[in-house]
């Protein structure tokens, strides 16, 4: 009889996930025991404790994360920009017309001023079009997969997808273990991020909100394909982030994590006048030794000035990378 | 001791959902035992039986459903068009400028030809703009909620959201019970459908893909709002459906259910050259007595000609509403 009870209990505990000893290890061990960490764990405990006014139903536990500079590094260039340059380098030897293109030459020479000239940054859009359109979505996925397998970060000499932050990977898991759904809401391309989001972050494609171009449906040799275009581009940055959240998720998040002024509107939308309890978090890059130190004058993207000013009055948590994280990279 | 075992067992069975007697009732009782029903249940059994080549992992069990004419009725007018006309009627007495607008008058007089004149259907876009823009997303939600509470279908004299199909409601539940995620992929407005999708279909807002306009983020009196605009409109119909699926879900579905030529591309994208097992289903409106009978010449929307021709060669299941459903409406 005791055996029967033991078997039943063990089965029950397996089903409910309550195995003995669980919860003893710190799920956020890469975070030092500082106020930033406490503000996050206290918030999560607050919204997940039943029979309290601050309890939030699991379907409303939406957490949104910026990607570049928040989940992985973004210096010296956002990694998708490195992909663009590497693709142009790879293709130029076999494609003379491409090699002769003045904007391709500007990109290969690192002449950012030429690319950004003009109100609409025509040069940049042109090299984006060269590397992000005219192929099917399947062909683009393969190009990104190949690049991730081949390319290495210039300073850390590792594949780019090994430059995710250990504390943030832990935070994603910790939130999911507490019934949150974790979304990426990034200015990066959705198609680009979806190639690796499941493998690298455990975030499935349908939970990746990013910048998108249109696609054109075709039957090619009788088989359905989607051809990537830039006929219309939705830029999921700044004021675009609340719009993207509304369009793709249709709910207001209760937790938003970012690192730049591009995330300010997303943090406002999450934390101001939200009928549910909410938390905003900003990662401040303060660690030149282990990663990078920047705010007002970033290497390329990730300027952080106005959002940092707003953090105090809004009660947002500011993470000091150097002091608050005992480990930076996940691998 | 027996009590302890009974309590544990009952707890275990509650947790696993295995209560005695479950599974004995037919989950698709509103479907007659016809080949259409069998094709669906055989497909679901095929992709959910472990250790077989056709087993599909739960994360890939994506089912997409058109809404108008597939999950609820679409005659004599798509219900969102009825909302537009009712809104104009409601507002015209207090808004003289609105009442004097020639396109509003055309809409109120049922003068569809005037609304659809011109290559870009300027009249239709104009009345859509009047009823779908210039307000916040919250104000729009409230307008739809109020309309659903007040309006009644001209023939069936019931609230519109009581005109969903019982067999399809059962199919949605049956699929979810078998580990599918059910999505709406409709030409209707996403913001419109999200007001009732959870309550009426058990489909949460993030699983509703529809036509969308842009929104503009503002802090109004210090509070974040999204103002609806038609600066850019994504039309989630015909070739737009595969694009919408790619953009919002980022995975190919394995089951697609529609009822018109507007769903043809979605069924192609789901069933042709899909590396996973897949099924396409078309609902044919054949029941003038209990609902409506139409295909080539529908009352307003829902033309079904080329998709029906393609059904045979593609192996799509065609549902004959009159003969295959023993109940039509869910309430």
C-alpha cells in the first residue's frame, strides 16, 4: 500500500512539476543580489500570488523584450547590419553589377555617412533591399542560417548567437516558469530573428514582433512561395513598438525590458495607466571591460538619454550591467 | 488509507484531465457521420499518434480558420459592414456634416454601386475611415462591444455573435483538445474580431490575424493611447492570407478551413508542398432553409468558384452544409 501511494505521489508530482528540491537553486544566479534583481523577483511574486488584488491571470502575463542590446550585444554594429555587410562581401566577387554599385561600395568601406544621407536614407534602404528582397522567405532563412554558422564577432571571436546575455536568458526562463509568455519586440527584422529565436532564446516565431517588409505570394513551378519585398516596411522601433505590440499581440504587456530610447514608448505603453500591475526595466551598458559602456554616444545603435531621464519619475528599474550582472555572456 | 489514495487519485485525474467517462461523447456531434467529418477526424488522429511518420509536434499543429462564412454567417452582408452602416445611422442625427456626406448617404441607402465606384473604391474607404479611424483603439473596442449588444441580424433576429456555426465551434474545441492552436485568418478587421474572439470562439487576441490599419502612438493627458488610422492598410484576403500567416505566425499551418475564393491561396499555402501532413477544408453554403445557399453568386461576399474547382485535384475536403451538419447555429 505504501508503494502504491509512493507511485501515485511521484506521478502526481511529475505531472504538476513539483519535484522535491525544485526551487532551491537560484533561477537568476547570474544576477547579483542588488535592487534591480529584487525589483524583478518581487514583481513576479506579486502578480503570481493567488487571492491577492495584484494577481494577474496567466493569459495577461505578457513580457516584451527588445533584442539588440537587451538580449544580445549590439556593438560595434547591430548584428543584422553585420549580416548585410557580410552578405554583400560574399556576393560581390560573383556579381559584378553588385560590386560596382556605389552604395554597396559605401557599405563595404564602412562609409556610414553615405548610406545615411538624405531624409529617407536611400542608400541604407538600397543595400537592405539588395540583401533582404527578391528571394523567397525560405531562401532568406537559409542565408541567415549559413551566416550564423560562419560569421564571428570581431572582438569576441565567437558566433554572433553566442553573444546573448546569461542574466537575460535566465530571466526569460524564470518568467516562463512563472506562467509568463515572453515576446521579442525589436527594431530588427522579424524574418531575421525568427531563424534563431526558438533555438537561442526558446521564443517561438509567433512570439517575435519585429520590423517587417511585405511578401508576395506566388505559385512557382506549382509550389507556394512568398517573395520578400520592401513595398511597405513597418519599422518596429520608437513609437512603432506600441503599434507593433497592439497589431501582433493585441494585449498590453505587464513587463517591458529594453536598453535604449527606441524602447521608451514601449516602456511607457506598458507601465503608464495600465490597469494591471506592471514593470519597466532598462539595461544600462556600463561594462567596457566585459562588454561595452555607452549611453548618449553609442558605437552604432542603442542611444540611451531620454529613457534614462524618464526612468526615475516612472519608477523603471535600471540595470547597471557592470554591477548587477556577475556573468555577461551565456556561453 | 483508502481515502488518501482516493484523494490522490482524484487530484491526479483532475490535473491530467482524465476524468472517467471523458471521450465517450462525440466531440463533433453536430456533424453527420459523412466523409467530410471522417476526413477531419482521420487527419487529426494521424498527426497526433506518436511514433508514426505522420506525427506532428504540438508546436506545429497550427490550424487557421477564415471567419466570415466559415465560423459565422456572412449574409446578407458581412457583419462588419452591418457595423459600419449601423454606426453611421447612429451618429448621423447628432453629426450634420456626417449626415450630409454623399458617401454616408450612399451607405445608408444601401447604394453599394456608388461606394464601390472607382478603381480604389474611394467611397468604401471613406466610410471605413469614418467608422474605423480618428478614435483610440479603446474607443473602437467600446463601439464594437456596444454594437454587438444592441444590433440584431435582419433575418434571424438575434445578436450577430449568436450566429456562429455549432459544428465549427465543436471543431475548434476538438482541435485544441488535440494540441492544435486555432487561429483566425480573416479579411475582416483584426481590431473588430479581437473584441469578441476570446468570448465567442475561445481564440485569444494574439491568435487573430486580420486586415489591419496602422495606429499612431500618443501620450494624451499623459496617458498612452493608440489612435487608429488608415495610413497603410494590410488586406488579409486572397494572396494576402499567406503573407499574413507568414508575418503574424511565422509557421505554415497544417490545417486550413475556408469557404470562398478568398481562402484559396491560404489552402494552397497550407496543403501544397508542405513537408508536414496537411488538410484543406472548404465549407459550401448549400442550405437555403437553415442558413443560405450560394457559391458563384453570393449575397455580398463569399464567392466560391475557383477554389471549388481546385478542391478535387488538391484533395481538399468540401463540407456540404445542408447534408453534413445536423445543426447549423451554435445558439
